[in-house]
C-alpha cells in the first residue's frame, strides 16, 4: 500500500473564498482543505454561510473572490455540470424529487442530468445503474413507487441516491438528517457510513450534532461567513468561541 506524502495538495482546496450578496458578506475569506477519503462536518448557526459554501463549491454560485481547487485543478468559475463531471456531487437542504416519476426514474435522471449516460440508448443501462445505487442506499424495495408517496426518511435516501448516480469522488450533503426522527436518522446515517467506508470523501452540513459527530473525525465551524474553528469533535466542543456562537453549554455537552 502506498502512503501519500503529507505535502500532497489537498483533494479539495478552498482558498480565501468570499461571497457577497449586495451588502451581505455570506462567506468571508474562508480557507480550508479536505484530504481524499476524509469525512468532514460543517456546522454553524442559521445563516452562517454553510449552504452558500456548498453552492460555491458545486458551481451554483460564483464566489466574489477566492479560489476552489478540486483534485489539483481550479474549478472556480466552472458551470455546475462541468464540476459534477469532475466528480463532485451534492444534495439539497430541501428534498425535491420529480413528482410524477417513480423512484428508479428519479435515480436515473440523477445520472442523465449529469450526462453520465447518452440519453436514449442508455435507458436499460440507467435502470441497472439505478438498481445498483438503490441497493447502496436501501431503496430497492421501493423502486416502482412514485417518489412523492415515500416517507421523508426514504426521500432523504433518494436524494443521496440521485447524487451518487454520477459516481462522485466528493459528496456534499446538506442536512441529510433534517426533519427525520431517531430511527430514520440511524438508517440514513448507516447509509452515509457505508459510503464513507467505500472511500467516498464527504462534507456534511448538519444541526443534529450527536448524529453528525458519530460520522466525522473533523469539524469546520462557520459563523457570520467566517471560519471560526476547525478540529476534532472534542476540540470543537471545548472551544469557547464555538460555545458562544453556536453550541451553548448543552450543545457542547453533546460533543464531549
Ligand atoms: N441567493 C442569495 N441571495 C441573497 N442572500 C443570500 C442568498 N443565498 C444566501 N443568502 C444569505 O446568505 C447568508 C448565508 O445563508 P446560507 O443559506 O448559506 O446559511 P446556512 O449556514 O446554510 O444556514 P441554515 O443553517 O439556516 O441552512 C444568509 O444571510 C442568507 O440569507
Ligand atoms: Mg443551509
């Protein structure tokens, strides 16, 4: 087994990324790196800039300044599909399946929209690929159900399934546990842990900290667009700035 030298450029490199919406600075000179295979948590209060950072990384929103490099290549300024084709996928905070379509069709469209398939010839292949992904996210029994009839927990898994249809090497998950109860959180969490065990690099935004901390070794904290702390769950729980800005004493106890 080869060991990468510690000087290797990070898999994902975010350098001085600033995003302004008019007079509002949603991201303020944010810099950090992510190594291949790492699972990183991204936390912070509402409006801290977490989703905006995902929007910049995935090309949905251009940064005002700064640079993003993915697998050694600058991707700042590229369109979302061009970034997706390089292996970066993301989910959305609000789940929006195609309402008239079955689960397998929703999955297939996840691949089509990123041009993994040549439309037409590939429909049979799309079904096979959808079945593979459905197995990974535990959706196989519901393949022919209309997506809109699924309970929320399964919709969150469908959202992850659609993202991994593109065979990403980096997956950005925006609040995968939002709106879920304990049992559903465990199921989605198990599915994320398996993706991580398979070598996928992940950044996960979550407010449900106890569940998040079981999945991640490192946490990045944003507050008013600034990176205010970076460290292990224990280090973050003990960080005074983070306690004051976000966690409070109760939240800190959840990380201890
Ligand atoms: N397209 C936009 N136009 C104007 N302002 C925006 C836009 N997108 C985000 N913002 C603002 O940028 C700030 C950061 O928003 P963002 O959605 O990134 O926060 P967040 O950390 O994801 O919050 P939450 O935990 O509530 O999801 C907020 O003040 C938000 O209102
Ligand atoms: Mg958000």
